[in-house]
C-alpha cells in the first residue's frame, strides 16, 4: 500500500502543520512574541494566545501508515505518483487496495530503508507484509504497490481542498510509530524502532518494565544500535515551549497500558511523565477531546491520537 511510516502524517495533518509554521512569526530561530492577554466568553478564547495572530486553536489530529501516493492518489495538482518502480526495474501502475484489506507492510526502520533503497524508491515490492493467517490468506504479490480507492478518501480530499495539502512533506527519520510520535512532540527522536517490553507490550515509555529497551541511532548516522537504552528520555518538547509562553496545550490519548494508550508520546519524556504537566496537560482518554469542545475548554494547542480499532 506504499504505506511506509516515514510519510505517515502527510494527510490529515497537512493544514495543521502549515498553521503551526504560520504562527511562528518568522524563522525557527526567532522567539515567539509574548502571549496576548486572553479573555474568554463561556471558556472560548476571544483573542489568540499569540499576539498578532488570528489563530485561536491549533489542533493536530494524528493518523498513521499512509503515504501521499497511497492516500491522495489522483488529487488535482498534487505531486502524486500513479506508478511504482519494482526492484527489478519495471514500472507498474498502482492498484486499488481498500482500507479494510488486512495486510500491513512492516514499519521497521530496516524495512523503510529497504523501500527507500538509497533513494531509488524501488524496494516496496520486497516489503515484509504483516497479517494474521487466521483472518486472511497469504497476501498477494505487490500488495504494497497500491492506493486507497477514491470512494474511501472523500473526507481527506475535502479537507485538503479546503485547507491545503503538504504533498512534499517528509519525516526527518525513517522510523515506525514510537519514534515517529516523539518527532511530533519534540522534533527529534533518539529511538529508531519501537521498544521491546515482553512484560508490558502495550507500554512504550517511562512506564515500561525494568529492562525494556528501544534500539537507538548511532550519533550522526542511520545505523541502529541494539538493544539500545530504556524508552524514557529527557529532551525538550513543544509542550515545554508552550509552557514557557503560557500557551495552553493538551495531549489527548488513552490510558497507559491500554490499546488506546499504546502510543502515549509524553510517557517517554521523563520530566513530563513525572512532572506537573502529566496530570494537567496529558489526558488519559481521547474522548476528553470532544468533552472539552462541548464544554468550551479546549486549549490553544491540542494533539489528538484517535482510539484504537480494537
């Protein structure tokens, strides 16, 4: 499905990512202006949290495992391919592969490197395909060389038509879920693959069992050192920057140790997990997002990780 995870957020996040850039007031090295005094009516801010900005709320909705070509096949004016190059050097058309097909190309750093193939972009037909043999037959050859049919992508096309589409957006590292979500909250990741914790496989972070590790990148390279170190880090995050400017924020996810909380990004940041921000700014139910909207208590910046399917 061309759904390698290093492009996983180029879909629904496009307009949110552009909004964040637009709020910066200049280059990444320019400091944010002091927050404007924010009056509220029924809990709704009547002024933006950043002086001079018309934006009152930035909402980052996180989804995974789809590339631009896979999810926005045929989007007018976008840089989207309708063909793929195989490892044998043959150009083939992408085939329609519905969302509900129970096959999942591997998300590991090693598989993503195989797909990328030093820039040749011709390793997708060699993907390791994960699936449950009890639920589906062996995947057909070339199942990764596909796109989602247009009848299933209407909401995405509508959002992109209204707001914008980052059709040349790439992640900074070829990594799966755990390190990918670290990049979303901190613009960096030490880990290169998901953690290994046989005692608590649904916990990725500081709440992992003693002895849990996550392979890490060797400094200045794309080489992974295994087993790596504990999946509990202490770098600065966007939450810290927002705190410093008194801009309200919240990260909506599931409870640590549950399927919905399997990727609780701030659980892997030590000073957040064991500091005041954890109870104040990290919600343990993704459904609190809807509640905060209904109660008119939505913060200025929100991250929302949708509930798991199972």
